């Protein structure tokens, strides 16, 4: 048995491109930038390193979804990986791994293209409504509502672990 599922969240790197096959199937392609944190070996500082992921949507969901996506939109994507290989006209072999999108969740409020929407630690707002499960906004769907978070409750006092417990002893 094998499992082919992937979940990512990030910002669109470019406006979506809409195409149509000769048979009439709509194809929507876009890219998502997903950051990875790595320690710089020279400076020892943590840095964000972007990964650029190609995504594709097929069929009747492509056109409605294209109206709501644009460069900078923050989204969460769920889908499966697909490998493609081809040879260019000059004989070079090319390949890529892309996500065939099953679900899209909008993390930016409508009209916010800077990736500032959704929940961000310290932003003072959190998303309390999700996009429809169909993967794209249905006609009449309004932008997610946002509510100020409740003030934090007083944290119970927690005693530190005994000094004879080490990270290597923790089973996860």
C-alpha cells in the first residue's frame, strides 16, 4: 500500500494561468511558495528558504477558482503528487513534480494580496470560518469572518521537569 497525499500552505508566486485542452477540459496552473527554516552554516542564524511548488487544477473547478486567486494570495492546498517527464525539442530530458489540487482553503481575506490575512501569531485576528469544502467559493459565498481572539486565560503554574530527565529520554 502507498499513500500519495500532500498538504502545503503558502503564497501564490504568480497569477494563475488558465488553459483548455482540445477536448474542452479546463486546466488552471499556479505556483505556491512554501518556506523552510534552515540554519546558515556560516553565520549560525536561522533563515527562511523558499520552495516553489507547481499546482494544477482540472475540470469544472478551474474557472471559478481562477477568479479568486491572484499573486500573493495565501492558501492552504491539499492534493496528490504527480511526476511528469518529457524531452525538449533540443533533446534535453526535463521532469517536474507537481500537486494535483483536490482542495483549496483561502487564508487571506478577499482583496488582501500581501499574505497578511488568516491567523498570524500576534496579528490580533484569527480566521473563524473556512471556505466551502468544495475547494472554491460557491456563488454567494462571502469572505471569511474574523473575530478578535479572547484574552488569554491565566496559565496554571507548571513545575519544571526534574533535572535528571534529558531530551533523549522523551519517546517522541
